[in-house]
C-alpha cells in the first residue's frame, strides 16, 4: 500500500533548511521524510493538547455533580478543607496549652525567666 503524496513548495529560513538537510543526511533519510515526520509529530501533539483541553472542560463541568455525589455517600469527606482551614473554626478553638501555661505562670507569681512578676 503506497501513501499518496503531493509536491509542496515552502519558504523557510536558510538555517532551518541547513539543519533539516544535515539531520536528514545523518539519519540516511531525505528532507521530505524528515519534514513529513516532524509535521506528523506536531499534529499528534496538537491533537493530544486538544483532547486534554476537552477533558479538562468536561471534568470541570462534572465537578459540582461529583462533589454532590461524594457528599451524599460520605458527608464527612465532602469538603474537609472547609472545616479544617476555616478562620472561624480557628477562632473558636483557642490554644488550650498556651492558656494553661499562662494561668500556671500567673498563679506562681513568676515570669518566664523564673523571676517574680511585678503587678
């Protein structure tokens, strides 16, 4: 089975032509084969990037639906970062160790350095 081909005239910088020519010579191929393979590789990468873009859009569209399903099956893991990192929860939970240490120092009448506190 032979691939149908067509002759195309293009204009490229001299340095690019010299690179393609040298590469083709070093790999024992002709310039047409090297350029054709390079363009086919570019086409595959462009197609893969487009597929990635479409998948990202689909996942974003499904995000809310998936989040609702997760919440329905496991409410504890629906949005754990909301509970853990919210500013309000940090304000409601004081640092108990620091409070106990402060009260103990106040009762003893000594400062952090062991000396007497002045009141």
